[in-house]
C-alpha cells in the first residue's frame, strides 16, 4: 500500500489505463473488462483490475490537475511496479481544423507551471511521451480511424469523419474556460510547438515517467472548441470516448 492507494501490489497490472474521472474508470471497467476487482477506493479515487481479451489491465483514476496526476502516477510507478501508463481524457481544441470527438495522441506536453521544479528542482516546461508507446498506439489507431490519421501540421478537415491527430498540447494549471483572456494566453505559447489542444494532466504524467524511467502516453478526445465555439454535454462526454478507450485497451494487449 501507499499513502493514497490501498491496493495490494499483486493486484495492479504492469499497464494502467488512467482516466481523470473515477466514474469513468468505473465505466471502463464494467463495460470493457471481465473478472473485475475493485482494488482502490481511498478518497473515492477508484481503481479496478480485470482482463481485456485475456490480458490483465488496471484502470485507475488520476483526479484533475497536475498535482493529483503526479501523486497517483508516481505511486503506481514507484510502489506498484507499473511500467506503462496511458492517460485517457478530454481536451479543448485550439485549432480550427479539429472537430468535436476527434482524438489527439500527445507527442509533447508544454506547461507554464513549475511541476518539474517542485519535483526535481529543474526548470523544465516541456515533457515527451514515450516514443515506443506512442508507436504502438498509432498502430492500433489505424483499426479505428483508418486513413484519418494526421500530424498537427497536415490536418485534413475535408469530411466529417472523426480523426486522430498526433500533436503537442498545453497542460494548463487552470481550466481554460475560467482564464481571464484566453487569446492572450494562446499568444504566449512557443510558436514552434504548435499547441493545438489543452488539458491539465499530461505534463505531470510524462515528467514523472521520465523521472522514474517508466513509459507514458496520453490520448485525448476533443469535447469543446475555442475557435468554433463548440462543446458537448456532460452526458455526451461520458458516451463519446469509446474510440479512445478501445485504442488504449488494444495497445495495452501489446504491452503485457
């Protein structure tokens, strides 16, 4: 056990799928896994272990924001011998070429925050996903998105098909809907990074993985758009993430 996790070490798989929302963890476990076991309920941060196509996998919530992600990913990596964490979550779109329900595979995560300084005393603001893990995810994504897979600099929006885009994102410390001037915030971004999405956990996951010599990736589904002024309901958010969930679970089968 760790401070925030009551699971027994043998109950946690080497690969963890990590949504932010504890109820999303429950949804994934009960809709996609067999032989489910609740392994953690401390602070209602639910963790489940079960089997997907015969492969042991753990679904464990991270909560919201970098501090919460930093706690749970660190403890899973450090104390439970987890090797791979695939974050799945929702994001906002900062590109007019992205539509609702498109999926992003994060390559680099940029933050203006000081998570790295707090953890390790290093002034670092860019963290990378594990390339080998992203490669596995890209291969599995082909079975879901077919030809509709792009990089951030060549996004096609010629039809209404959902797509996957490998890209860089902002990992923000504030929910961007509450930011005083979002356009001013966007203007501060390093232009060479071409940040086309925003979420709140990926930097902490990627940096913690690198710090502990582990593997991390992040898949995100677009649920609102800054430029198109689009968003979906909370209920629709819960139902719209299945493509991303399947890709993460199929990728997990290649890691065990």
